[in-house]
C-alpha cells in the first residue's frame, strides 16, 4: 500500500503523466525540474516500483502508474472541489463555481447567461468545462452540469428545462447550389452532415426519431461544434438547435413541418451544494437563461 504523501506529489505525478516529461510538468506547475524529479522519486520509493519508463516518445507510464491514475484523478477532483468551497462565503454568492456542459452549449449558449450572472455577482468566478463527456458530479468533478440526459443518481438534484427544439438547416449558399428538399426522400439524396459516433444525447435523439438511423452522412464528426461550423460553411444539411439557427439569417430551415426533433435538457447539481450561495444563484441563472433560450422560435 502506498503511504499518504503530500498532495503536491500526486499533482506532479498527474502533470508528468499528462505531458510525458519532467520539464513540461515543471513548466505547467511552476516548479523546477529537480523538484518534479524528487516528487516522482518519492512516489516510486513509496510504491516500491518505477512509475515511468524512458523512451523516444518521452516518459511512458508503467502498470503501477496506470493503476494509480484514477486515484490521483479523484484526489485532484477533491482538491479542486475543496478549493472552490473554501473560496465561497456562507452568506453571499462569491467564490468559484465549476460548470460542465456539452461543446455546443458551452460555446454557443451558456456564455451570455454566465456573463449576466457575473455582472450581477462580481465576487463570483466561473469555471466552464466544455466537453461532450459527462463529468461525474458525485466525484465533484464539477459543481453544476447542463446535461442532455436525465440524471440517474439519487444524490443529485435536477431541473428539467424541457425539450430544446432541433431541426435540419443548411446555409443559403448550399440551397442555391443544390436546391431545397421538399420530402424526406429528397433529403436523403442531399449531402448530409452528422455524427461520427453515438454519444448519450445522440442515442436519445435516435430513440425518439428512429427514422434518422436510416440517414447516410457524407460529412461525419463527433463534435457538434464542428457540425455547426460545417453547416454554416455551406458544406451540406445538418441538425442544429433551432435557437442557434435563428440567430443566423443565412441558415435556412429544411422540412420544418415534417421533422419533429427535440433534445431534453437538465440542469443538475449535487444535493449537498443546494445551500451554497455561489451554486444556488448559478443553478437558478442557468435554469432561467436556458428556459428563455428554449422558447426561441423563428419569427
């Protein structure tokens, strides 16, 4: 069993594992390379086996290092959560709140909501983690999450925002070149932009709209932001949130009356944070902002 060492040793371990060298880890952490080396040496002595092997590609983790990784990551998440909690105040909304969301929500939808929140509470700081991977709120990897699937854990509280409408859209330049499909069969003959692999939200959309499983995508990517960029560039017809499309007059709705697509959306946080002012006001602001966004419709 590895003795409990200073947290800084495990933080150094994670940095070396991420960057593959002592020097790169030292630059990230603001330490000297000898200090980083001493931290790794101390962990190796404690574990009784080497953690990294030198190679032309840099330092490669051993089996022991890979086994230690999830525990070190859990320590990092707990340390970050402790720092966020300590930064807060028991009376007023202040300190740091970490928010997790998908790429499209974090890049296209949440920034104006958070900008208004931070303007209202100047002592509040926001960390926005943008990824289509679902961060674990029970492990405190984030304080609040905006999710496209309903939470299953009992220790989480959530607010269902509703079904954000989706639709097929194309840039006006694509429609000029290739015409406007009038039926689902004509749509299938067009250059379609879609997903490369089925994330959880994709599976939920397909479950509600099984006819989409028959579509063949000429442009595929697992990034919703990349899909949106391809639509805006005129590369083809793709699915995006109606609230985003109506902000761009160059995006043309495709078969709006024939396709009924929606994406369930939830704001979620751990029940232990409900009384923390910094989390409570952020949770409420996200709910109110997303409810307004969900109601956006073409004029």
